[in-house]
C-alpha cells in the first residue's frame, strides 16, 4: 500500500482534568474517504483539530501529508482544506465572492466556477451567504475548502442539523469528491452517514478507537449472527425447529400468534429449513424477516458508556 | 510582492463587507455627520472666547473628525474583528496559507481608508454649510495627525478584542470605553464648558490628545505649521501599548 496521508501513533490530549484523547493510532491512505464516528464529546473534534494544526497535543506522533501539524507551514496549508464544525461564512459576500476571496489565498487555486458546479450552487452564485439555506451554506463551506484544490479535506460534522433531503444532497456532493481523487477525513455522529460515504470507519468513544473497519465489517458484523424473525399462530408446536440456528427464542404475542426469533450464522440454510418446516405443516410465516445486525446495533453496543 | 498583493486582495473584500453592513455604515459614516449637524444646530454660530474667539462650528469640525476616525478604527475593529472571531472566520482564515498579518492588514487598511474618507467628508461639510475654513496651509499636520492617530486607534481596537468575550458584549464594552471619553475630551461639549480638572484628567487618554492635535491643525487661529508633537507622541504611545497587548493576547478562535 502507498504511504499514508495521515499517520497517528499514541495521540493524547487533555484539557485540565479531562483526558479527551487517550491514545489513538490511525493511518489514512490516499484517496480514502475515512469517517470518524462517535457521540458528542468522544474526542472527534479534538483529534481532527490536532491534525488540522489548530490544537497542540500532549503526546504521540502525528504526520499529515508528511508534516507535523504542530508546526504548520504555508506550503502545507496549500495542500489541506478545512470545513470547521459549524458554518463559517462572511454573510455579506455572495457565493462567488466568497470563493474568489479564498481562491486568492492559494498559489494554484481551482477555477471558481468549477467549484460552484462541484458544490451545486450554480443558481445561487450571485446570492449573499446570509440568504442561503442551511444546507446551501454548508455546501459553500465545502466549496471554500475545495477552492485551494487540496489533496486532503477535513469535514467536521458536515451535515449536523440538516433535514433528510439536505443531507442526501450533501452526501452526493461528498461522494463526488471521490472522483476528484481527494483524501477525505470526516467526523460525524450519524451512523448512516458513515455507512453511505466512508471506505473505512473508526468508531471513537471516550477518547479511544473502539472499532476500525469497513462499514460492512465493522464490529465483526460479518461474524455476528443474523436474526430470522416470524410470527406463527398461537399454540403452534415449535419442537420441529429444534436445532435450527444458534439461538431460538419465542414470545407469545397475544391471540395473534407467537413471535419467534432465531439467531443464525447460516441464514440461508436455516431459512430453507424453516420454510420447509412451515410448508410441511401448512403454517403461515407472517412477518418473516431476515436481518443482519445494523451498524447502529454495533455502534450502540460499542459506544455504550 | 505577493504578500502586498494579498493584502490588497484582502483589503478589497474588507471594503465590500464594510459598505454592505448597514450597522457599520450607519455608526461609522452617517452618525458622525449627524452629530455635526445636531451640535452645529444646537450651539449655533457663537464664538468661544477662551479659544481665541474661534467659532463653535469651526471647533466642531476637528472634534467630529476625531470622533469619525475613532469610529472607523477602534470601534469598527473592536466590533467586527470580535464578531469575525466568534463566528469562526478568523479561525478559518488561519487554516489557509494566508499570512496572519495580511488578514489583519486588510481590515486595518480598510479602517484607515474609511477614516480618510470621513475626514474629507466632514471637512467639506464644514466648509459648505458652516463656512469653517479648510486648513490648506496646515494640511501636512492634518495628514500626519490622521496617519498617527488612525494607526494608533486601530491598534487600540485590536487590543480591545482581547477584553471583549463575546459578540453580544462587543458593542457594550466599546461604547462604555469611548462614549465617556468623548464627553470628557470636549468632543461632544465644547471644552470651555468642561472643568479644567476634567480636561487634565482626559489628557491622560488618547482621545483628548488626538483631538487637540486635530484642533491645532484645523484652527484658523493657529500660528505656524500646526503640529502638536507632544499630543501625537502620547497617542502613539497608547497605540504601541495597544499593539503590544494585541500581539501578546490576540485570539483567533472563538471564546464563547
């Protein structure tokens, strides 16, 4: 694999009594979209702000694009783009003017109109930032971070507070960054966001990484049992299902029937046995459902404080 | 060279933002003119015996110029830089390759240009409406007073951001400092109405000295080139103190 864009070893940071980051190790590679997922106060922003050069650290080694962010240089700043937590725009400037202002700070900026298209604000190009919707303002934030044509982009909670449709639009835009070959580090407390956007996800809780993998594999999701659930008429004899799956539980859901839940590592085989059993006895399997553990289940389990 | 171009770039955007902000335009550009019209109407065209019989309106021209320059520099920077800090704009700027001094230079340059425009506007209004003479022969003194004063009061504005904790507090703290000094220094009330003890107290603060330097440069009774070096020195010392405070404690990240 190529050289990591970001490499962190044993990162630590405390504020007075509070130990916000308790030893983080992480490597992020070129063109990766990497999500740091965790509840508020887990240490996400502290970690990212150390990488961005805003905060000092108490311990550990950090390299971002080959530079220690504790000693940022202008040349290094040319190569990174930052979207801070919370919108930071000059309300009196239009979309185009805002981008022109920041473009002037870089030696080799992207074309402003190209950036406007990238973030989907063509129709608002002449609108002042104060008049934009929350979602549009956030996209302008991302546009400003892109205007210097950075290799590495930091997005700190890019969609917090968005309604679902604004969030979808923002996701499409971030997914589009993949085509530009950018490395993206994003923090979020939305599991779905990490799942949709990221190549890899680190779940962080109380200043530590508690899981690190692709969204599909996170928390050993592959190796955790799927669950098959269905409802059969009250009083149905379940002895024929003995030995199906690893766990079997049932509860009586009143006169409507008996709810059965089977945990299994071989969902396909077991589903075949269950349906065969039902057909043989002429039993209707109502509300039949096969479900893998969701990222949410994993997340809640891992971050349970 | 590139850094100078960047400073010009930043200055142009500071100008745009200033003229598009109704509060800035009102308090910095319109209010001083309004004060001039009100004071001239109330106190009329009397002469001040204690000041070699200079006309009241002639007295008010340098007074309002002083007020306008302080509004464009100290008040403007204390408010707008604090707001930019609290909104995260300073922090965002620090995340770019832009040298920090350029960021400040654009705003300071804007404040000095606005000061110059206001000086010209107030002087012209004085000439056209109240027959206050334009001090052609003492223009170098006017210009030097403007440059030293505007620079010093910019530094004081940046220093004030250090003690202003939030955007809500910006206006209150700025006014609490400047308004009493305007009254004590003879900006609002002609100085012959102010007790000597009060004036000598006000002399320790730069508003009074800045005004005295402008008054000498503007007054038709002045003999000579009109430079008040003693007053300008005190203004400059205050400015340097402000600069030291700003360099030492200026914050780029939000405090609240």
